[in-house]
């Protein structure tokens, strides 16, 4: 009998209706020997900087916004207290053991889901702020990518959907993320909220399919958007995709050969909620894109079929399963031992550990949270062998 343990985690949040200054940077500057908090005043449209000498004062000033603070240059102190170490980026994380969930190579995988940028921006405007949409997206991307400079091919960013229900904001977010992250590549899936935008429906009889195709076209080449597809990452300049039909048509040896020499393997999909009897298309979660339970079940069954085919072919190979919805919403199958699952959707920030597998759902930013990237721990298989 399989058992698993779920850990409830707290994520930073802020009421955007009353915030006039947005934190866009929080770090330690080794050259200055000071802690830096950079803020953007959305009323005055000006940037401000605060310099702080003591770690305790820096953390107290940030409060709930301390998550993701970049202390990679803070090497003077000994081990940080657990309450601090669990919320910040440290030299040990970024330059030491470099936790990995890959079959080959030394690589860090960052992840974030459920940014909901449209809600955040709307709340700012409703509160009287005069920040433009472009400036707001810039602030969010800058906050998200602090500490990534110089990583190059040693890192990948996973985005688990629900960036926005406005396709313009989605495209602009990924464009700016590509520019800001440099050679660090982004692998992403859509969420249910991306499907809300009626401007992405080119086929009224297949709104979901046409919406997905719209984003596939809009986000290329900077972002690898997956939908029931398998990504083999060999490096920033060599990212290979096996699509849904090819996976289904391929024998196990072909799939195994596809992932054998890659540094990172990711299966990505929305997942849909075909098996969720409470939160599904009848709760309007896809906007006008999907109202049929039969269609929703079919979409989930397609993702389940790919997951099952991969389990039959490469269960002994480390794999990240990146979906917007949790496994139980789209499959009756169990988590695969040795695989790592990353997902969002329900805004309940948890890490779940099972029999040799792990699920990260602990960086769902939600409607009020501050964007930041979290990193993976070693893969379940690595832990089991150690």
C-alpha cells in the first residue's frame, strides 16, 4: 500500500489594493557589504533603494515578502537559521550541491505557477496606481529572475500555467522573461485561465485546440510550450520535442533513445479536470473554451494515455511531469516511482512525498502573492540511492 506525506507551506502574499511601492529586488550586495531592497513607487513612477546593514533588519523589513530574497553573495555568516534558509536563495543552493532532477549533467530547475498577472494589475489600477501594464510586467519579471545572472546553461525555468487570462499579457510576459533570463530556457504549460481569452479561438468548434495552437505560435521560439509532449533538454541550443502523436506511435525503444543523452526530460500538459467531480468545466474554470464534461474527460484521457505510455517506456529514467492540474484530476494511475511532479491550479501550496516520488505544488503564487522562483530538491531516485 502506498503512503504519502503532505506538507502545508505558507507563501508570501500582499494586498495590492493598498501597496504603492512594489518590491522589485531583495538581495545582498557583496561589493557594498549591504542588504538591498529595491522598490518601485507605482504612484510616483520612480524607483527607490534601501540599504540595510544587518540580516535580521533586512528580513524584518521584508516581512512576508522575504521569500526568494537573493543571499547568494552573503558568504560571511555561518549556516542561516532554518526559518530564513527555507525562504531565501543562498550560496549553498545556487553554487554548492546544485540540486538536480536530471539523468545527466549538473542543472538547477526553477519553477513557478499561477502568477495571475491580470488580477494583480487590475487590483493595482483599482487602487488608484498609475503604473502601466508594461511597467508592471517588467517589475514582475525582474522580481522573478533575481539571482539568475551568470547561470547560462546550468538552469531551466518551468512555468506551470495561469500566467494570465489575457493572451497579450501572456505573450509579453514570456517575451520579457526570455530577454531577462538570457540563455536560461523556459519550458511551460498552459493553465485553464489562458483558455479564457476569446481572441485565441480560431475554430469555434474546437476552442481548446485552437487556443492551444494560438499560444504555440505566439510563444515560439523563446519558450518551449508543451501540451501532451515530451521535451529532451540537451542544452540551451539543443531542445528537442516529441509531440503527442509521435509518442503514441513510437515503440518504447524509440522513446528511450529520445531521452537517453539529455540533461533534463520534461513531460508537459494542462491535464484538465476530467476526473474532478466538483471543480471542472461546469464551474466555468475554462471560461467559454470548454463546457462539455464529455470533452473534458476526453482531454484528460489523452494526457493520461501519454503519462501511461511514458511510464511503460522510461519509468527508470528521471522525468519531470509538469502539468497545471494535479494527477488525480486527469488520471487514475499512481505517481511513478523516481519521477518528479510539478503542478499548480488549486493555490494550496504543498509538497507531497510518496514511495520514491515527489510532487512540488508549493510555488503557486495566486492572486496576491509576490512572484519568485523556487528550486527543486534532489530527485526521489537520487534520495533513494544515497
